[in-house]
C-alpha cells in the first residue's frame, strides 16, 4: 500500500517520522507532501509513500519485502511419530517389514544393481508386487532416513466418524443392566434389550457394537466399581514400596494373628476347635520372625504374652499393628495416639506398650479405605507361607481335617516351631536386607553384629505377664477389681500404702491366673506406687480372723497416734502463745475502747491477797514443760505465759 492516512503512517513508527497524526499533518503541509482526498466517509487526506523522508522510505521497504522461505524438513516429524505410537502392534510389525524391504533395495543398488532390478528381486523374496515396493518408496519421498519407519506405517484410518444408530434410551437400559454387581454377560444383556426394544420401538445396533461401546465409553475404574465393587477397584491402584532398612534390627517390629482354620486342634481341656491362632512378631528390617504364641483364639492375652516373648529378644521402639479390637485394646495400647477403638477416657492411663516405651503404629485393615496386607508379616502368612507349610506338614497330611482326626495342641506347637525355623533359614530372600542372597536368620545376624540392643529389665517384662485394670480406691484404701468376680463379690486388695491413695484412680496390674497373689499399683501416668495384698472374705462366725483383724486395727491405730505425735511437735498452748504475741497491738496504737455496759462472765476462783503474797512466781505455769524442748523455746514460752497471767490478774483488780 503506497497511499496511507496520517494516522496510519504514524502507527508504523518509521524512523524520522512524527509519532502523532497531528504532528505528521503539520510536517506534510510544511514540506508539501503529495496527497489526495480520502475516499469514503470521514474525509481527510492520504499521503503518498514517495513524499516520506529517505530513512522512513528505506525502513518501509525492508518491512514490506517478502521473507525468504526457511529450509526445513517439509513434514511434521512429531506428528508422524505420534501417529505411529497410537497404532497397534500389528501395524508396527507391518511398518518394520516394509522398512526391511526398502533397506534391501538400497543395499542392492549400492552394490551396483539397477534399481528396477533390485526392486524386482526384493519383491519376489517378500512375495509382493514390485509396484507395491515402488509405492512404499513414494511414501518416504522427502522423508529423512531416521523417520522412514513411522512414514511406512499403514494408514488404515477405519471408520472414525460413522457410528451405528442406537436409541439413547436403549443405550441407557443396556449400560444400566450390564453395569451391576450381578455381572450379567453381554449376550444375556443384549437378548433382554432386544425384548424391550421390540416393545418400545427402539433402534439398536448389533451385540458386538454394544459390547465394544461399553469398552470404549466406560472407564475401567468405573466398570470395575459398578460390576465388582470398591474392593476390586482399590486393587487397581498402584501400591507403595517402602524401604525398611531405615530401621536398625530390633528397632521396629510388626505383629499380627494367624488363624489355622484348616486344622482341627484338641487342646488340653478336651475342647476341639479349628480356630487355633498364633500371634507372631517379625522384625521389619530383616523380616525374621522373632517371637510367637499359640492359643485357642486371637485375643488380648495371646497378644500380651507374645509381646512378653518378644521383649526377651529385643526392646523395639515402634510396633506396627492393625487397628483392630484385639490390638487396639486399652490393656495394651491405652493412651497411644491414633487408637480408633473403644471410647477414650481421661482416666484410662497408659497401656502396657506405651508404658514400656514401645510406640504403636496403626494400619487400617479395611479392604476399601485401608491398606490390608500392608504389614510385611502378612506376606509370611500368604500362599506358600507358614499357614500352608503347617497345614501340609507330613505329620498332618492325613490328620486334622475333621474333629475325629484332630491333632493335639502340643503337636501343633512343635510343628509351628519347626516351620518358623525353616521360614527364617530359607536362603535367597528377595528383600532389601537379604539382597536375594541371605536368609532372614543371616540378615538378622549381619544387622545385629555391630549394634547393642535396648533391653528390658525382668521387672519391666513381668508387667506383660499381668492384666491391667483402671479402678478407683475406696475411702478405706481398698482396691476392688472386676477380674474373677462372681455372685459372691469381687476380689479385694489392701495395704497401708494403698490407704494413702483413697479416692484416687489407679492402674492395678495382676496375674489373671493367680488373683490371690496380690496386685501392683501404678499411677495413670505409669509410675509404680505400691503393692496391695489380697483380702479374702471370711465366714460370718470366724472369730479367729476377727481377733486378728482387731489386733491389726489396734496396732495400726497406735502407729497412727505415734505418727500424729511426731507430726504435731508443738502443743496447743505454744501455738496460742505465739499467735497472741504476733497479733499484739503496737505501743503507739490507741487502746481499744471498752464497753463498760457489758461485763464478761468469769468463772475463775476469787482473788485472795494473802495467797497471792505467798506466791514465789515459779508456780505461774500450771503444767510441766517437756524436758526435750529447746531451752530457748521453753524460756520464751514461759515468759509469754507469765505475761498473760499478770495481765489477767490486773484485769481482775
């Protein structure tokens, strides 16, 4: 464009030209630029290119000159490979076959053969028409050698736009019936759809089309959720991998119960059950099973006693457990953060694990919202694990499958001990600590060779042999527990030390197998306080026990009086004299006014001047002072008493 208005020339920002239309118009008028009337509405003038200053014309020419084309590939390399990646494996194999054919032709021509002859030879070897190979060469014309594979891929686009006609209501019915937890087949769903469509007049495509549309239009997670449920959907998400070598050996453990429900077991009391359960503890770093206990069922006592066995091996700082009723009970884990079992109360105190310095860590066993199987020990229970090894032990091959063929509990303990030893000694374990070479035993030995274990004292371990119960001490110091109670009452415990705890809540630890052995009393914070002896009930007419109790009470009362005398070392008169001296008004204070209308009654003996004249002053104190009093205190006390007596005499006069 050679003619432009002043505003248009100013907008270009050419050198040596004013930047505003008004300034440019004034310059054009001053220098006599060539102009013409502007066509269209608005009027005004347009100025010719030739009237511009030299610098402005040169810049305008450079800007308006056509740009030279930039040499490039001439094709979209990224798009070519993006299309190739979307193709199927069959298409990829076909592209490779074509590429090999073109490379063979290139090798023959490089050896001196004419191209047509080379194409004919390769076509006969590949069993294709020579024209086909020439068409493949056309597909890579202008394509760089490294992109030939993508360019040679088949271009079967298929029918990407047209879809078989399907009534929307028919699709809704088909999807709604197929995507249910009953999991009907495509064939049955389609037959039912045909029956409904015949009555409703719906247009439906073929069965294969409906099945293919389910696969393409419904997400896999949605399909799994609707047909198999939340648990199956959760299994589609990737699992985390955790490195347990961040812990030292024995620093962190995990525990769980294993039920031997494939075996019928006879226990010493004659009961035959198939719920025999072992609680096992495993070291997190080395995966070695460190301790275990066997019982009839999974319960708190089994968990507690297995923990006792564990503390004989090491004193772990962290214990991973499932947040179940057995593991998260108050006896073992009260006061631990993250407990979501039972109602927490302020007076629950500390469970045995926190009291011993072992911090419980919780896993969620819920199969939908939690992480079942997250603990490594559960891999020891699974297929090919301890459960299967015990059930298939040669000693149990033909026994234990019914009540009639039940095995003894002691036999099960012996086999379980043997299989755990085999489990720990198996070499080539695929864990971080074993590295595919060592056994769990060897990994444990390697990890513990240069460390010193944290150990529990036997007194600390003994706490695990006892059950824990939070109770309130009554006003007499008696402690009553629920364990072992019957229609005749509860077990009661008392000691002189427990009498000092009257009215307080305490934690009583006791041996459930020997309730008459006494209890150990701890504070809610886990501090040891005292012991208390069992106080059994006696016969109503048992006079011997009554005499012993009376004798005990008399001795206790005398001891209490001696202690009271030791505590109250200052008599009442001494305290009164000291208080009178402390509250005596200062000399400058005015004497308090006396109301003479009121005369206080005084029942003392009348004053006798003759008797008073005979007094020596030594009998002013009407009692004997103890000989063991401090001399200075005695003198001060006597002086105060004499002063009070003289004051009293003056008031009588």
